[in-house]
């Protein structure tokens, strides 16, 4: 885990002195560091940074881009953005891994409030303002909101519906929404630097689930993680079955690593997919000798079809017919990843 420097100078800002004076008439808004792990984001990076710098926030903003070894022109785009605006800086992330990028960007940032933003995230205009207000009102160490999945293609629309339903992802509020309040984890996150320093930042061992894992350590050390539904960030789902299966396989695999590392962090919501996979596999295995074994996978198929009828209302027909496949892909991939997660993943590198 990363340790960060203790001294923090105010972030640079290109805001005019006149606008700063205007903002001080109402209140002083603290400077915010926005850290972005970036890899192969040539298409989206310029727009993502533009949305950050255009935030309706009267305090200073700096953006630190931690750029990994990309296969496209991401590095050139990032360097151009830094050359165009002094509020943008670029730091290297030779590993290309997300937690390493986040720690590198946090280490290079200067403000006492640190917001994580992904290179393809689409933020609402008041995102940082709502985040800072929520941090101050609640005393939380981290605040975040909804991962608002929105699709363009019929397949993406089906995934978006599944990702915002309890059948697809359980009851996590950052997926399905709900009332503001304490939470186990949130999407992205806007942190107090003091909390990041207290827990040593992101654990770079975790290739996935690093957000959940660090939020767990924040809570274990007495901090508060707060869900604020007004912080709604648009997310584009994976474009096809293969990409979706890979995503959820690794979610399941690394969630088991978290469970091994932090005892007592698993519950039935996480165990449901692997138990379903094992039950269906057992049913299919015994079915040549005991035909009622087919009732187990049959019951799962019936449940998925019934869930599709309930949750698919309003979807266009092309997306609706893909929804059962999406549910099955998410459940089975997550469950199989959890089941096959090797114990060696839980060993810290020396």
C-alpha cells in the first residue's frame, strides 16, 4: 500500500481573480484534486477532462492523469491536455494497473480533497459541488453515488437494465439507487486525503475490487463511507457477451480474494452466484442417471425468464430478448470466477 506526502500546496487554477472574488462572497470552496487512472482512453479522455474542468464548482481544481502504457494515442492526448491547461498534470503508471495508477496520481496531487474519476466517466455538472457539500455535512471520509449504466446498442441497454436491478447485481445502492446514508462502498469516490493517508491508499495487490477493499479499511479504522444518490455518473456497459463475461469473471475472482483477506466480509448476496453455479453443475452431472437433476438448471432458467418479464418493462424488443442472456452471463461468470479463484492470488507479492 502507498504512503503519500504530508505537505499539500494549494492546487493551481486558471480561474480569473474576478471569479475567485465572486465565489468568496458566498463561501470559500476548498481546492479539489481529481485523479484519473488512464489506459487506452484516446477516444474519451479529452471529453472526460473537459467535463471535470467545466464543473460548476467555485473552488480551485487540479487534474492528475496517471497514464499507463497504452496501445493508442492516449499518452499524446494526455500530454496535449497538460500543455493546454496548467491545471492538468501527467504522471506515469508503468504497470498499467488501476490501483498503481490511483496511488501515483494521489501521490502527485496536492489538495486535501481527492476525487477519483475514470477516463471515460461522464460526470454531472454539479458532481464536485455535491460531493464537497456532502463531505462537510456528514463528516464522511468518502462520498460517492450511482454508477448509472446507460446503453447505446440493444446489448448494452440490456446490460444497463441488469446492472440497475437487484436480480442482476443484488442490493448495492450504487447500482440500484436508494436513500442517502452510510454504505459499505460507493462508485468512484471523493475522499478526504487524511483518510487515504490513514489507510495507506489503494492496496496495489488487488487488480479488481480495490475500491471495495479500501472502503472496508476506511470503515475498519473508524471512517464513514457515505452514499449520495445525487452523485450520478453515467457508465457505458460492456459491448458484447465475451467482454461482459470477462468483466464479471474477474469481479467474482477478486471478490473472493477480498473475502480471504478480510474475514467476515462475505454474505449470501455474494455467495448466491457460486452456489447457483454449483447446484446447476451438480444437477446436470446427475441427470443422465437421475432425470430430476434437470429440475435445478430448469428452475434457474425459469427464474431468469420470470425476472426478465418483471425487470424488462419498457425495453425495446431487441434489448428485451437479450436480457435473459445478460443475466445468465453475469451470474455464471461471477460465480465461476469466485469458485475458481486460486488461493495464490491472496498471497502478497514479496
